[in-house]
């Protein structure tokens, strides 16, 4: 398992498929992303509101893992700014 950097934009970006565990961390100050899952692996609907991760100067980094979000294919997109680099670890349980 190695940490990689994934660039997330305003379009839904694949984080991992339904066969892997993951840890996704938002290490960028004043950034917000949302994360969602799907059963079939297709991008979530553009109107869907996902689970919000926020990096605040007072609260620090925000993270999400498989245990918190459950099964499915995992996607992320930015709320602000337009593009954010996240830290991602993937592994097969």
C-alpha cells in the first residue's frame, strides 16, 4: 500500500472500485470536496449531493474511509476550489 495523489475536479472522479478499501484525506487548506458511492460503477448523477469533506484552518484535515462510507464504487468531486489534490491509499482487504 502506497500513498498516491489524486487530482479531483468539479466532475465526479473515480477514487476506487468496490473491491478495495481506501483512505482519502483532504490535505489542502480551505478546500472542500464531496464523496459518493454507486452500486454499478457509473458516475453519480450530477445533481447528487455527496458526503462533504472540509479542510478548515481551525479543524485541520478531513478524511474518509471504506468503514465510514460503506460498499460501492467511490467517487469524489470538488466544491471549492476548482481542482484539489487529495492523498489516497488503496488496498485489497
